C-alpha cells in the first residue's frame, strides 16, 4: 500500500544526490552518467518521503530559440520516480517543484525528452514534431555532392560557435548553447571529432560532429551528432564527406537529434529505401508563462494580426478567459481582455505550445488536432509560427 506521508521536494545535497543516483539505476536499468556531468550546471532536486529519496531530477536554465530569438527556458533532465512509488500521481508534483526555481529565475518555456507523452499531453505539454534516427549504408552517401569547393577543416573555433548559433536561430527549439556545452558533449561522446566546411575566405557554411562505435553485429559505424548546413551545397558536401569513409566504415547513423526534420536524405540518396528510420520518443514543450513567452519570441516582420482567442487549461476550464493576440512589425503581446469580442479561436495550453513551436504546418493540421475556430482565423494563426520548423538538436 502506498505511503500516506507527504512527499517533500528539496534541493539536493551530496548525500541525497548519491541516493538519487543509486535510485536511477533501479528506475532506468543502467547508470545515468549525465547526472554527474550536468549537475554543476543545473538545479538538482530530490523528492523525499519517510526519510528516503523516491525521485528527483535536474533542471537546466538554457535559452531556446523561437522565431529567431532566444527565449528563457527550463530544460529538464535525468528525472524519475522510484518504481515502488509510481502510480500515486507524484510525478506532476515533482515536475512543478523542479520547474519552480527556474520559473523564479525567469524561465517562460520548459522542455524535456520523455517517453510519457500521453501523461505530458494531459499536463499541457506538446510534442511538436516526430523524432527519428537514420541509418544508411556509407556507400550510398558517396558522390552525393561535389565538396571540392569547400575547405574541410578539422576542429572547431570561436567562429564555429558563432555560426552554429546563427544557424540554430533558423529553427524553433534549439538551445542557445552555453559555454559548458562543448566540454559536456566531449565527455558524453569521447573521441567525437568536429569539422567545418567553408568556402575560401568565407564563414563556415557547414558544421559536422562525428564519432565511431560498433553496431549490434560488431561492425564499425560512424555516428553523426551534429549536422548544421547553411546552404544546400554545404549539406550535400557534408553528406559526400561522410560517404568518403566507405572503405572501412559500412554504416552511417544520424542520431535522433542530428538531422533537421526535412527530407534531406530521401532527396539525395540514389536508391529508394537505402535509409532506414527508427522512431524515438519526442521532446516535449510546455509554456510556463504564455504572455511573456509571446513577448520574448521572434515573429515575422511582415505579419500584422489581431486575434481574439481563449485558452483552456489542461483541466478544461468551462469559461476560459478571453485574450487578444497582437502581432506587428516583428513583436507581439498576448493580453487578457474581458471586454473582447467573442474568441475567434479556442485552444488548450498543449495546443498553444504546439503552435508556439511551429508544429502546425497547415491549418488542417491544427483543426485536426482540435483547435476550434473558423478556417480563415486558424490559417492566420498558423502562419504566425510556420516560418520556422521545430527541431531539438540537443539530447539531455
């Protein structure tokens, strides 16, 4: 029988964090080494009941790009509840308590990778895009593009970091990578090698990070961890460079965060079906402060929109508060407006998060997901965030 003693969520000290790390082995079935690597950069919380740690996790204060601007974010990592304590609705309380310190620091969006998508949906989290890893025979990447015009330079520099940040702003969701990101990734993936692809005298048009391991059959394979391309020419040059490893490496795998959600491989491979896809659990987004998230985000400069709408909580408010969304000249605000005319749109907080990330590519997608409104209003609404696609290139 579950204990009736209340659960307390507190900041972790060294002893309680070690107890939590031991707990994660029981919960995940393996050691979670990132708990040690990320703790110096995170807010660490544990859930305690009857003097025992029964859950916990990390929260990272990392801005994320939406609409081309960095938005203060809270990225949740390494969280779990002890197997024997599950099923008593503790997870939602633990989530709120893990987010609270970062909300107090100004976070207005929250992101997590989770397999519990149904539970997340009920709590107002959205999964704005599907996530796949791709595996392709190395030989099928040969000759995709002529990279002879590019200087291929081993290693990264400050210019590489700046260019990655510029390219990250072209998508909804990527981190504005903090100073500790590269060191963390190198520890996470020992032997990872970085390359930059640049036309002579130009800033890099392509950034690539790769490592090597073995597949289940014991054969060598190349793992792509980072794939950033500013142009189609750079993208094909990078694919061709990966193909140049064909003599010793039979397979290239693009890990779940490596490729943006566009048909890059399908467009360039000569053989239909050469690439195989593996679906992964998605990253999920929640809006912590809708008004501030709208204000901090970037918006299309040519958009001029005033739209009355109503937001329902995940509990399903019977009378959601009327609001007005105004977007003009690249800025926006969302304000409560009790005297506003009848809402043209009614949507849930989950649907709002999905829209915020650019997850609705068409009005039909929004309507089929349950957004209520006239098609013309839904079309205007979707256009506001459809200029950038959702992509999470960081796994944490």
